[in-house]
C-alpha cells in the first residue's frame, strides 16, 4: 500500500506534468512570427526604418531610444522562445523505460485495489501472488523525480521568456500611442484634461452646496445665454456633464459646462426630489473625477514617454499657448454647449 500511495501516485503525477510541459513548450515554440505584427507597427510609427527610428519625428528623444530598444528586444523574442520552448530542449527521461514503468504501476495499482476488497484466505492469496511481488520489485526501480526537476526548470525558462516578450509587447503599445503624436499635441490634450479635473471639482462642490441647501423657497435666477436658471436645469446639465466627462475626459466642453454649473448662485433653491438627485450626482462626480484624473496621469505619462520628464506647469503652459491659437475649436465647443443649454427645460 505504501508503494501505491507514494511512489506510484507521485510517478504518475510527474509523468503527466512532464508530458504537459513538453506539449505546452511545443505550442509556444510553434508560434512563428507571434511578435511580428507589433514590431511592424513600432517600425511604422518610428518612421519606417528599423535602424533609424524616431518618436514624434525626433530621433534623439527618450521615446526614440525606447523604440529602438523595443525593436531590438522583439527581434530577439522569437529566437529566445523557440530555443527555450523547443520540445527537443526539454531533458526528457528515457520514454521507453518511463512507459514500461507506467504500465507496471497501473497494473499493480489495479491488483492492490482488488486485493483490498478481498477478505480471509482470498485476501492472503491475493497479497502473496508472485506476479504482484514481481511487479512491485519492478515498480521500486521507477523514479522520475530527477527528470521532473529538470523538465520543470526548462519549462520555467520557456514560460519566462514568453512572459518577458509579452511585457515588451505591452510596452510597445504604450510607445506606439505616445510616438504617433507630437509632444505638443499630447501636452495640450493633457492640459485640457487637467483643466477638466479642476472644473469638475468646482462643479461637484457647487452641487454639494445646493444639495444641502436649507432654503424652502423656489428661487429662479434670471437666465442668460450661458447659465441655468432653475434647479431642474442644473440637475439636467449636471447629468449631461457627467456623461460627457465619462465618455470624453479630454473634451474642452467638459470644463466649459462645469464652469457654468459652478458659477450658479448658491441662492438657487431645489425641491426635496431635486436635492436627492444632486446628492446622487455628488457621488457620481467623485467617480468621474477619479476617472478623468487617471486619464490625465496616463497622458502625462505618454508625454514623458515621448520627450522625458515633464512638469505639470509645462503641460499647463502648453495648453494655454494652444488655447490662444485655436479659435475654431473654441467656437465649435461653444456651439455645442449652447445647444445643450438651449435644450434645457
């Protein structure tokens, strides 16, 4: 029973593991050109010449240096994976002996299970059977522990190379995005997103103030072309703003709408139902602001991927410079906001 519970069980588990690892390695080794498509995209974004890559048109910035490193690593990936995962690289045991051991072990296991079920003289006869003893002697010589360790180590090298190359592929996607735009374009987009965070925070604070207002009078503020006059309008515009900020965190219309809301007078009174809606919106603002902040962090990271360490002040300055020269964009944004306001009840 000891042989069945330890040696046979361990052997069968180890043999199954060895077979599985060898099969998995063969599949990974057989994936020819797996990283070719991403390498082609990196080369395309980098100017088309793998030996002279650029990032955002610059051949010497940090982004260009990283693209060159990515291409060099991707080119080595297939070679390294094929070498480490090739089934012939796995130090397999003598399979003829291993299969013979497996046959004997399966046979012995069945015999032992049959003997366990017997009682009295029949059990004694079963346990003393010469063929069972002979099989047990053969089984005692079977040991895959050494091969199991060697194959496991080789498999770790195979999967380690594959995982490393997948990480390089993920990094490549980041730099493809960063280097497909100029550093200025990324800074302007980041600056607008940062402005949206600030404007949304102010709108959230105003929403919280109105939600907690104790005034019971139904106050109506004189409506201008760029304002809201009732609490119902405020709730409606707030819902529109939150959806836009969630869908388009870098849109300049987000800051414009948010500023309209934050400029509303604290004297604007709201009904109990409207206050409940505003309280719900405050919670949604928290989630949305977190999402837009994460977008800003990602954009800033992309700026630094392309051109190196960049401060918030540099990003804000780039945004301010762009604002003064983008009248068409501003006009389009203002038309969008006016349409939203005109559709308020």
